[in-house]
C-alpha cells in the first residue's frame, strides 16, 4: 500500500515532456521556479534516447547519434503513448527508429544492449527510460532523490494517453501528483511572478513547438483559468522552419558543387543538414545572420554558407503567416474578437522567432500585449514556461495527500457554472441606451464569485442611482471613408493577418469594444452623498446564481443591501 | 481580487424614484454555462477548499 510517497517524503519537480525537448524545474525556497540544467548543461533536453553498443545516451548526445546511428535512436515518441498504431503519424520518425505496431501498443525495434540482437522496446518503456534520466538529473541537481512530479500535457491528450504516461512515470519511480495542461502551466508561470497583478483577462497561449503547435484561449478570472477554445496544428511548427533552411542550403550546395549530389537524397547527409539547419534557425532568432557549416556534407564535400535574417524571413513567410492564422482561428473558435484578447503568451521553442511574434503583434490591436522575447523585455523564456508552471503547481500540492489532490481535481469540483454575460453598473445616465456600462464581473467568470468596485459620483454629490445590469460586449465598427465596399466588417482581421501593408487600399475602419445592456437586474439608491464621495458596489453571486449586493458610500456606514433570486426559481424569499 | 476603480460618475437619482429600503430587484441572471475550471494555481485551490467545505455544509442542512 505504500505506492505513493507520503507527503512528508516527497521531493517533487515539474516536468515538461515534449516530443522534441523536455525540461525539468523546481521551486526555490522563496517560491521562485527555476529550470534545472542536466549534466551536460542543457535546460532544453532533446527527448531522444540512443544506444551505442549497449550504452544509453539521452538528450543532446543522443541527438548527435541521428547522423551515425539513426536506427538505434528513438525520437519524437511522446504523442505515441496510449495510442493505437493506426492513429499515429510516424512521419517525424523518418530519420530515426521507426514506430511499429506491437500488440495493442507501439514499439521500436532497436539494438539497446551489448548483444548483437534487436529488441522490441515499447513506447511506454522508452518513456520510462527517458523520464528516469530526467529524474536522475533532478536528483543530481537537488541533492535529494526526486520521487514525484507534476507533468504537463497538451489540452487534447486523451485519458488513455495520460494513463499510459502515468504508468511510464511510475515505472521510473515518479509519482505523478497531477497532469496539468501545457498552456495553463505557461499562464501560471507568468501569474506566479511576484509583481504579477491578478486581473480579469482573456489570455491566448500559443505554444509553438517542434512537431506541433497548440493554441488555447483562456478566461483568466481572479487567478482561475477556464479554457474557452483550443486549436491544434501538426503541419505548422519548428520542423517546417528547419525544412525551409534545409531546402535553402541544399540548393546553395548544389549550385556550388555540381557533382556533389543533393544532400537531401542521402540519409546521412540529410541528418547532418537537419541538425545544422536547426542550429542556424536558432541563431537567427538572436543574430541578424548565421553561419551554416558542415564537414563532409555530401560526397565528402564540406560546405559552409551564410544566411541573413531577412532572407530567412522571406523564405519562411508562408509558415510565419500560418502561425498567425492558427492564433486567429483559435480566437474565432472561442467566439471572441482580437479586441477581447488582453495578452498573448508565446510559449514553446519556436516562439523565440522574432518574426512570428511581430506578425502576431500586427494582427492584433495595440491593446493586446504579446509576451515573447522579441516583443517584451519582461517575457519569460518561452522554452521554460511549461516546466516552470509545473514546478509551481508541484510546490503548491506536494504536501497534500494524494486523495485530496484527486478530490480537488475531480469534475465535481472543477465543473462549475460560468456567467454567460457580464454584470455591471450604468454610469453617467440611468437610461440603458445612453448610460455607459462598466463591468464588475466579466462574462465567463465561474461562480460563486464576489467583486467590488469603487465608483465616482456626480460633482455635487447628492442622490445617486445604482443600476445593476447584465451587459454584452459588442464590437463597434466605424468607417472613416464613405465608400463602403465590404459589408462583412467584423471578421476582416483574418485576411490581412500576413502583412498589413495592403491596408492602405482599404478604407480605414475603427473597431472598438463597447457594451450593450441586455437586462436590468436591480436598482438601488444612495442619498445625500457628500461632494466628491465615492461609492462602493459589491456584488456577490452564489453558486446557484442568486445574487446579493451591497452599496455604500466609501467611509460611510450602513448603505443599501438587496438581492435577487437564482434564474428560474419561482417565488421565494428575497 | 482588488476592487475595480470606475472613474465615470454614477447617474443622478431620477426624480420620483422610490423603492422599499431604496432597493428593488428587477430581473434575474441569464442561465450560466457549465465549464471546467483548470485545477491549477493558488486561487483554484482556494476555490476547491470553499467548494468542498460548502458541500458538507449543505449536507448538514438537509
Ligand atoms: N531560439 C530558438 N529559435 C527558434 N526556434 C527554436 C529556438 N529554440 C528552440 N527552437 C525550436 O523549437 C522547437 C521545439 O519546441 P519545444 O521546445 O517547445 O518542443 P516540444 O514541446 O517538444 O515540441 P513538440 O512536442 O511540438 O515537438 C524546435 O523546432 C526547435 O528548433
Ligand atoms: Mg510542447
């Protein structure tokens, strides 16, 4: 019965386990998350294992084996966990050990011992070995045996995939305290910063990885997160950017060496080309140009070349545009407008790419903050976000009994009514058509919830009306030139996502967020306010949507209290 | 969460407005949508504690 560590003996870390890279993180004494470097000094550890005469290599060393020893090198396997062979896409494994069907699972046939025989190693076993290496790196760094973890998974990871990952972790002597969603981990990493202010906001997390890109639109309400929509793309990611450079350098090579052959046509040359192209791509995220240099690339010929960032951005422009489209698509799926998005967190390794960040910036209004290394000086390293978030969550729950964690994460607790509309008050005028609605509680806030606002009063004080209403956000479009040629108006953002230099031809339109009052909920009066008084309005929505509210003059006493029932309750007490 | 500051002034009370104890309920909230809150972060843990606590409370009431 002692399968789980008792909370007292747990040493927990956060693990981000991607198809391309993995990271581990811990929280320091003062509650800050930090990513751990492994023995080789890597914080982004390639999720690759390789076997040479029975010796196991992991990470960067294993990745180097893709050139010499691809058959015994296993890469890009995370998404295979808990899947049926028929439902996987084996393409990413073309240049390494191929996945095979094995009973009801997926396996690799590799020579992983000193013997001269090939063994069937399941994806679960490979994962266990990889996680064990990560655990050991954590143990070495922390100086105490790591035995538990919070692990991040994509939002569309199935229960079967989680079960399978949990078992693989257990076999590596890691108790999975909790799986948390990758984009939520990224958001938590930002919100856990000491200077972060908890506010109601809509956040888009765009996790741009190596073989997949995932976007989540999240309502962040008082520090609680609800996912409104997600979008996934397996054709737009870092690999496609590598391919652009591989094609470019191959063509340059062919131009220079007529008899050298096409490096893309030999497995070994291709592997070298890919490794170096990825390195060049990473350099281009910081520098304005980068060198490509491979010894004996093809037919024994060395090759060196240089590319500048402008050239790269031109070659990859279609792919960059596709990242932006994916982000806009997710916003659309959430039935939201770009104007609704408070901030966009760029996560994942490909988020280092300046041009991806700048394209996204130009497709969103100026009010949307884009958090990426090239657009924000305070951005957190996008490659570290998931692991950091997982480490923070681990520190929050590691002292809980497993049963407590299970109960708290159960749908009985997590599935909650979310407000369909915002609740707010009217300012300036009590007339619904001319009054200005100001939200106290935003739509998509989970109940129960309590919010307070401090509101100004008319210049002379006196008697005021507090009119509490439900409001709905509307997008108001104002055309500044008379000739209207497009009636669609509101969904136009989509088409000019790639670049906006064609916008000159179009008429200028100003799009803004406004509120429409849908329903009056209650009215209250406060009388005889002093000049310059402020009024505190507090709204308390119960778990059944019954509401109580309290309005009073700030600094004054008493005030007015009232409440109303939950929807659909025929009559009861007020 | 900290209070929201609203700089626009409240409307002046219309002449003749009256209600018992200066409060009148007019409508009720629109029905809500059930969604999953992500069980992550310190604020969620506080929510979970409240919710689990409440359950034993209402069981007591019955
Ligand atoms: N500085 C950088 N500039 C540009 N691209 C980078 C940089 N650092 C890493 N990348 C790219 O990011 C991708 C890896 O992303 P990440 O570390 O998020 O992996 P992952 O979560 O394992 O991805 P996936 O599961 O999609 O394969 C790779 O294509 C890598 O080349
Ligand atoms: Mg990832």
